[in-house]
C-alpha cells in the first residue's frame, strides 16, 4: 500500500493537496451546491423548502410575475432587475469615488518621509478597529435631519440670518454612496500605497533626467506602475459593495434596496430561502462576469498589462 | 560647445543633516573642471561623495554652497529635465512597464520629437549598443549586461552634452565588466561626448579615463591623467589608494637644486639623488614611498640605495610573485613579474633567504606630510 503510493506520483499529489481540497470542498463547494439546490426548490406555505426542480424563482427574478393585479396570468415587473441594476451602478460609483479619494491619499503617504509613513498608515487603519455597523451608525448621526451636519449648517445660517430648513440627507442614494465610500476607502488605499511605495525613487529621477516634468512623470511612470494597486483595490472594493446590505439598510432605509437587502429579507423577513438562494446565485454570477471582464482587461493586479 | 569646460564645479559644498542630527559635508569645497569631450572619472572609496557630486551635476541635488556650471552656464536650481546632461543610473532605473523601444523613446517623446524621427534615432542608438532586434522586449527579459546597454542607449539617444554614469558596471561580472569598459570608452571616443564616470574601481578608472579625480571624505585629493596619478601621487592617501606602495617616514637631510638626500631612521640609512619639486626645506619631516614593482631584488650587494633584508614570505599570483622582505623590522613589499616559468621551485626566493633590495632614486617619491 505504502509502496504503491511511493511510486504513484499523481496519488502523492492528490494526497498532498488534500487538506486544501477538503477545505475548498467543505467551505466553498458544498455550500454553493446547497444554495443551487435550494434555489430550484419551492417555498412551502410555512416557509420550508420543498425540493423540486422549478425555475420559478429565476423567472420571478427576471421580472415575470404570476401574481398580477389586473387578473392576467402573467405580467412583467422589473422590480428585481431594477434592484440588480441599482446595486451594479452603486458598486461602480463607489469604486470610482473610492479610487479618486484613495489615490491622492496613498500617493501622499507613499511620498511622505519614511518615519511618518507608518503613522499615516496607522491613521488609515484606525477606523477598521471599530465595528462596521457602528461606523455606519456614526454616519446616521451625521446625516440625520437633527444630525451634526444639519446642526452646523443651521448654526452657520443663523449667523448670517439666512432661513434654513434642515436638509434631508439620510435615506437617500447619496447617503448610501457616502457610507459605502467611507467604509471601503482603506481597502483601496492600502494596495495603491503598496504599489506606489514599491516604485524606486531612481525611476522618478530617470524620468526627470530624460526631460519629463512632474505631470508627465506622473502620467507616464507613476500611474502605470501603480495600476496593479488600483486593480487589486478595485477587486477588494467592488465585490463586497455588490453584496453588503448593512450600509444601505441603515443609511438607505426603505428607499435604497440593493441585492444584499433583497437576499437578507428573503431569508429573514419573507422566509423564502429558495428565492433568496436564487438571488444570491444571480448576484454571484453578475459579480463574476464583471470581475472576469475587468481582470481580462487589467490583469489581477500583480501584472501590468500594457496594450 | 562654446564653453571651455563641459562641466565646472566651483567650490561646491553639499551638506546633509544625518538622521542622527549631525551636519555632514558629503562634498567639501570641491572644484573641478571637466573639459569638453573628455572621459573624466571620479574615483574614491565608498561614501567619499562621488554620487553626491554627480547628482549635483544632474540636478537631483543642489549645492549647499558654490556653483555648478554646465557649458559655462551657472545651473543654480535648474531642474534635471532642463539640463542638457543625461544619467546612466547604477541600478539602470529602466521602466519595467515599457518595452526596450519605449524606454529609449521616452526621452525623445518628452522633447516632442516626431514619430518617424523617434524610430530612426532609437534604431540608430540600438545599433550603437549592438542590441538591434530587442525593441519589443521588456527590461526584465534582458540579461544584466543588456539592461546596462539599454540604460546607456536611453541616455545617449538624447545626444546630451554630458553623459553622467554612476558605477554603471557595478552589477556585472568581471569579464563582462572589462568588455563593457572598452565598449563604453570606444563609444565615448566615437561620439565625442563628455563622460563623467563614477567608480570605486581604480583599474576601471585607469583603463577608461582621460583624467581622474581621486576623492576622499568629500574632498578631491588629486586630479590628473592616470599616469600622473599613478607615477606622481600628490599625497600619501593617493599613493596608498591607487595601486600599492611602501611607505617610510623620513627627513630631508640635504637639498641640491632638483635632488634630495633623505634619511630614513627606520632603516638607519639614506636614499640619495631623489628628484624633487619645489616647496621642501632641509630638515623637513616627510614620507618616502616606492611602488612594490619598482623595488628591485639583487643577488649581489651594491653600494648606493641598497638595503640588506631577509625574505619572510612569497605569494605567487600568476602574473607576479609578491615577495615580502624584512628590512630591519620593516616589512617591504616587492612585486616581481613572472617573466620565466616558476614551475621549478628553485626559481622562487625562499623564506629566510638574504637578499639586497635596490631603490632607484628616480622611483622614490617624497610626499609632504598633511
Ligand atoms: N540624502 C542624504 N542624507 C544624508 N546623508 C547623505 C545623503 N546622501 C548621501 N549622504 C552621505 O553623504 C556621504 C557621501 O555619499 P555618496 O553617496 O556621495 O557616496 P559615494 O562616494 O557615492 O559612495 P559609494 O561608492 O558607496 O556609492 C555618505 O557619508 C552618505 O552617508
Ligand atoms: Mg555612490
């Protein structure tokens, strides 16, 4: 038995890889298969899963409803498609704003005096030490009608005798965007910083030596060489933003429902795990498609692809 | 090319504040005049301020005191991209995200050159460094020697007035180094561009340079042709740093018009007829030096400038045999060229053998004390 194993290279390989394989099967493949199976099931009246092979959940997701107001057999309601689209655009916008904010910050930290860099990085990381939910609630305190921002604006308006009605900022798409950008900023700063920090100073000097001023050096040397960080950060931000529900739940209320909220409500409020599973899978597929095309264009963040 | 000097450093000081908070003159009142078309080297051991001097010419650092002139124009705080000099960096500093072609074209694009003009000039300079056909490679896909050539090509394509090179061959193996030395020298002669070359390898500096500035602790110790520096070192530091030397403490016993008699207490003997220049006085304490290959070993005693000693060690190093001779307690190095085969052990001096050393007065140098 042992002797045969010693001679069989492929069996050795399997054995050596098996802890990883077990991990993958246990934590990834089995849950995914379960979700897949459940998504084809049907909800029993008391909220249990009836296992069957029904495409109803998917049909419903794509907008065809069998439960119509006007008595027709079927009708089209793009509600869920709208939610998917909203999630996609929000994730896109969040990523863009995060890049715009994170890049200058990462650049500043990377070019700071080495002794000060660690302090700045520490400051970037501090928010991550507080609970995610608490940080979102903090934004609620800021954005509320009676919140800090409105109080300050009111006070300023009072100083100049301008009539002031508090702004309705909470429970708007803007509030969700602000919350998302804030939550995911560090995940963009760190990879960009890492790739900027790796750029040897002599490259900047070489560019200057060859006649490039600051702006040209940035466009031709700094930016391309830091793209791996931007790509890695984009993946780290885009994918979780597509799926989270806490930020939109707290800052968006009933106004801004994302796929994450939809899935969460199916499992907890509506008690329909079959529809929730279908939505989860569609979310995953959507994210995979976007990431696939993105990484095909820009690589995975470790290699720079120059067309 | 109107100015007399391609590069001039006038009384330049560069002071750094070290992390420990001390002020350090990395370059300390340096004055250098580098002629147009010259291959000029700065030679010195680590930390003597070579790189800092070069960086001040390139414009990456500004002098704390003094002024740098390029083609006769005071540079002041002119940024690097407005100076007509280009640098070959020690680490090459090639752009890893660009191809060889794009690397070399970079500087031309910054000048706003036309596309076909760029292509023509890149092609030409690639021919010059013998790397035609590598245009589409990334720097990572090249050997160290090839990367080095690309770095040279990238700088040369700009046709600078002055090319600055900071230990450009430091990362190459000895054989490749020697080849590249000759190639760079040939390139410089062919193009007639002024090269300012930084190295800590004296052989390299000797091989390539028209003139060398020997530096130590931020100061120029001596500036001159390789021959001058080797044959007439200005002080003990240079005599010691360039090649090998035997040193003896001595005193001027008497001076005639161009010759001196020096008494060497350690040897309880004097050396007569040493040719000396002006500026010495009788009775002055000086250092006497002689190169090991210029000490002759004689079997039979002679009268003048000869010293009896005993062989303490011999080391065979291929081209030479180093013979160490004890002279009244002072160890003297003698390099004997192996003009005959040493396979026969009888052709070696043996340890304990008594020999006579001859120091011809024209080979003996009198160095002033600092
Ligand atoms: N930015 C800086 N800040 C503080 N000290 C510096 C700085 N740059 C150089 N020095 C110091 O100045 C001195 C000269 O440095 P430089 O790099 O010119 O030496 P070098 O002759 O090129 O040596 P090497 O052969 O090792 O490259 C060194 O003592 C170095 O520590
Ligand atoms: Mg150096």
